[in-house]
């Protein structure tokens, strides 16, 4: 993401692991998109110098006040006049209104090119945006417009179309805009989902934003979650039982495999055992809880004679995997091990590997 033609804010919800936050900080990520007071406290504790941006458009007044007065947060997003008034009130200290607020108005945009929609819940409609932008301009030190095209956007055109809507909003409202924040949605590579290179996204965003009616000194921001952490974690599971082409494994819908179960997401898998040169077959997984919904249809390609007791690596679980684990039904206990091998697939150039492949077998050391 260092090739993004602007500033990258890491969206903490994708993976709030303090170890990862430190890795990103060391790699030069200074800004963090947080959405709850717990995330504000977490990142502030892990990275005292970080710039925190509170980008959830619906916050409690107490969360805003604590973020502003205790944790030094100056960047907030909003999509209604009510939220704007709440932010102004909660950041007024001793009867004096804040003069250092960076306020980003969230515009509703289409999610039609993304695997997971974020279009329904947040964002002001274009037809209602002008009065909100004008009112926000009155109280903001810096005014931004932000949006989110949905997670795992499979084409750069998603951003081009959204930036066109930003243009219409700026023209309608006739306000000076200091920040254009194109949000998250940058894709990673998964079986059956092979997006264009990230450079194509950056190029399209750069060209589209160059032609916006904004000043030369205005800033371009983005808020990647998935793209910065998908490759960070794998999960090793054990087969507890086999029933035909269904494998009962010890993690599932209520663990790190929420998306595999609920959105039918296919993650790369690798059998961890001796290479016996066997043919592969397609399997579905059942998770460990007693709930029928704890089912992942895959299909997942594994050696055809895989059996109870075998271990499987499930890759690309760094984004929204670890973050969504629960201990429902008494499961969910894991051991975290730090390893230095390559991710099972990569969206970063020069390191692009096909996640469906071939070396289905690695040795356990
Ligand atoms: C979830 C979220 C992100 C990150 O989205 P990805 O698709 O993981 O890149 C960024 N910004 C906001 C406001 C979000 O809610």
C-alpha cells in the first residue's frame, strides 16, 4: 500500500492484534482508522504516537469526548446533522468549541463491484449531501469527504464511480474540501477471486481524483483493512472426523472461519503431512460447535485420502478471521505461533502466487 498516491490509514477492525499494529507502525503506517472507544484505547496503548481517526459515523457522545480530550483524536466521520451536533457538543471544553476538528462526511456509494456490501448502513445520499457539507464546513478546521465501496472490490472502476459521486457532491455544495478519503475495499487474493494488481487501483484513483474540483494542497487518504492484513495469518486445524467428502475440523463459523461459513468465502488450504503424491478431491468442512450452520461448503481441495488426525493449514485469514473468533460452545481456544514463511497467496507484486496451487504439502518442522 506504500504505492498509494496519498496517506494510508489502517482500518483496525480487520485485525486489531497489537503485534500486527507494531509491524504496520514499523513499516511506516502512522494513521489508524478506529471505530469504537475500545479500538481508540487499544491503538493508543500500543502506539502512543499514532494519529487516530474515529471513522464510525454513529458514535456515543461519551466516546467522542474521551477520544478528543483523553486520546487526542481530531479526525471524526459523520453522515447526519445530528452526529455533527453531537461531535461539536462533545468536543466543546469549558464552553469553548473546538477549532481543530478534521471532519469527514461519509457519502453513500454503490457496493456493486464488491464481495461484501457496505452500502446499506452508512453514508448520506448525494441528494442530501449539500446542506450537511455546508454545515460541517462551518465548524471544521479541515473538511473531508469519505466513502467505502464495500470490502474486496474486484475492479478499480468501483472507486472511479464513487469519486464521480464525490465530484457531484462538491459541485452541489460549493464548499472547499481538504481531504478526499476513498476508504477501504482494496482486495486480496483468494481462490476464485483474483483481482487486478493494486497498482491498477492506485492509478485509477489518482487519475479520477486529479480531476476533482479541489485545491492542489488537498489530501488523498485511504483506509485499507483487508489489503494490509489478509496475508498475515494462517490457521492450522485438525481433522476430527471424516464423513465422505465432509471433514469435521476444530475451527469454524464461530471461530476464525466466519466468512467461509457465512459468505461462502473460499480460503486456500494445504495438507500438512508427508507428500505421498496423491490425487486431490473436493471437501466441505464442518466446524466444532453443535450448530448445523457451522458449515463451510468450500470446496476445499485436499488429498483424497485425508483422514481424522490429519492437519490442514488454512491461509489468508489475517483479515476478519482472527478478529471475529468467539468461544461459543466452549471452542475457540488457539495457540499463536509466529512463523516467517511466505503467505499462501499474495496480492503484492513480485510475490504473486496462485492460491489454488500445487504444493499442497509442506513438512512440519
Ligand atoms: C471496514 C472498514 C474499512 C476497511 O475495509 P476493508 O474492506 O477491509 O479494506 C475501512 N473504513 C471503514 C469506515 C470501514 O468500516
